[in-house]
C-alpha cells in the first residue's frame, strides 16, 4: 500500500485542504476535486456535506447551478474549486480564451459564474493538473474571475490555495502573491520555477508534500472509488491502477 499514483496524491491533498468545511461543492467535469471532497467527508469527524454537480447520489439540487449560486450568496458553501486555461500570479483566471477579446485565437467554454463564486465562497481552491508556462502566465489574456480586488470593493472570499501536478501553493491576500507550500514527491522547486511564468514566494526550504498513508489509500480505492464511479465511471476504474 506504500505505492500511489499522482492522482491519488492530488486527491489526498485536496482532502486535507477541505478539513473543517461543512459543505463542499464541486462543479461539473471535476473528478479529482470530487474524489478529494468525498475523501474529506470519509475522514471528517464532523458532519460534512458534499455536492457534486451532475451526480444523482451527491446532488440534491433541482435546478443545478441556480441553487448553487443561491447557497453561496447565503454563506452555505464553504469551499469550491475553480480552474482556468490561464492563471496568473495574482490568482486571476481566464476561462474565455487566448488572444485579445472578442477576437480570441482560441476560445474556451466561458466563465459560468466563476467570478460570482470567487467573491462569495470563503475557501476557493484553484485546481489545474497541468503546470506549464502555457497555463501559469505572467498576466492572463482575459480576466474571467479576479483573484484580488481594489480597496472598497465588497469581497468576503477569494483564492485559498492552488494545487497542480507539481506542488501546492497558498495565496497571501494581503501580498497578492502565491507562496509555494510543498513540492510533490519526485518534483523540485527548480522544476516549478522553470514552468511558472510569474514570481511567487518561496521559503528557504520547501517541504515535500505529505504522501497518502495506507488508510487513505484504502479509502480512495474503496469507498471513494465506489462513490465517484456513479458520476465518473472511467475515472474511477483507473484509481489504484497505476500504483
């Protein structure tokens, strides 16, 4: 049980980031965040509600995103996940496309309320597996959701952390910068710097991301895999396969 896949490591880190949450919501097409949220629920000593959009078992909404937005405005969602085709050093995300709007060279699906949730959900975790200079850019081409706001703008939430295939970052809202908290096993600070287009804070010695223990791996390959299979069967079938 000591061997684990990169996917299982990401699921484990997400579960740790969600400790203490009462209600975690996960958007569509998000199997790893969904699995991480379900793992956090299995490990939580307190009741934790997990809503996975698109699930029949883990979604009680009758109108999907509409109720999600209402609950966020009421302060009833503690954590949510956002990603982006581009992310910059101030935690701005771009979900629209590359190039100058509206004549984008590449067009992506769009914002779908991301900026709304970015302002309302206390613990927004940026998740993007790919960590490259194509994604981690000096400045996004289009701000779909701003990571920071000017003084006087009402905002009770924002970026909490960013997790990628290379490492884990926290976000300092006062300094408006990311800080590298840990490097995943087999990776290095130099690799992260080489693949990041913006500056970030870094301690003199960066710890390694804590590996999943045997109990965590058993939960991922057991109850979590069974639960997430209802929404993402192909993803679930691969859990544990690369270990």
